[in-house]
């Protein structure tokens, strides 16, 4: 389908968010992706939909890390409102289960925040009772995606809390955490609930595997660890 660009925002030095409108509404589930087809090529790239799913959705949002040689991402900084992009989908088996009554733990690394954003927005905008806690790992302050939105949501919705950890700097007057995620950090963030949450993880492969291992060692059963592995 040919979608029309509505808004392009540079979120960080290396990451843009893109909002598009669709020619007709589509149905998809929270957590799924769309394929962006490269112009003049059979190639394409999959990007998570960063808004909640539904039966009649006419506007989508994406978070895209820019790679200079990327067949799709390199074009994103050049997009402007009114331009078109060729999308296909939805695809994907990483699906948020809104019927699960347990509280929710979200663990994001970098642009992995994209699909987890669709989950916390789903909970908050649908009035679900689940408490949601997000642990968001980035390299430095400049790479905190949706910084203002996260602060606004935490202020508006008492059930939503978040912590940001910086892995490559320890700035003065920083109110978040510093360092890569480890067992002590996850225990502090999620252990107060005795790790009874349903966990959703997304980020670089080694980051996700590390988080999965820590959760498993803490007694979280596999059925409560949902990972966006980009396998379709």
C-alpha cells in the first residue's frame, strides 16, 4: 500500500520517527511490524509499528535508526510531509496479550523502544488496569528517544513508571541509572513485585539475551518472557 508521510521528527542524532497516513484503515495487533519497500527495488526492511493495534487504524508511527548505507533508512531524513512510502503487512508474531491481568515489565535497548511504545500506549489509552514499568537502556543522554513523551505519560498515568540507564556516560546531575543492565538493576526495577510481571523485551540481540538470562535466573518462567526476535 502507498502511505503518505504526515510528520518526520528527528528524535536523536541517529534516530527519526515517522508518522504516515494510510489510504484505507487496516487491522493489526499491538506488537506487529510493517515492511518498508525500497524504491525501485524488491528489497525492503521491517520496522515495528510504534502505536497500538486495532481493527480500523489509519495512521501508523515508526522509529527508524538511520544507517548511511541503509536501503530504506538512509532515505528517511529526506522525507517530508506529503511524500509517499510503500508499505506491506502487517507481519509478526510478537503480540501483546491485553487479556493477561499481570503487571507488565518492559525492557528496551535503543530503538527497541519502538514496539514497546505500542504496548505501553495500548495499556494507557485503553484504560487497562495493569501497572507498566519500563527500563530503557541507551548509550548516552542524546539517544533517549521519546524523552518528553515518557515524562508526560508518567505524570499523567500513575500506573506507568520508567527508568533510563546510560551505558557509555555518567553525567553529573543525571537522575537515572548508569551502566549496562545487570541482575541488581533488574531486581531493583522489577523485584519489588517479586518478578511476577509479564515481560516484553526488544533491542540488540546480545542485550535481549542478557536480559532474558537474568530474568530466567530470577525465576521468571519462559511463558512470561516475550521477546521480539524479528522472526516471522
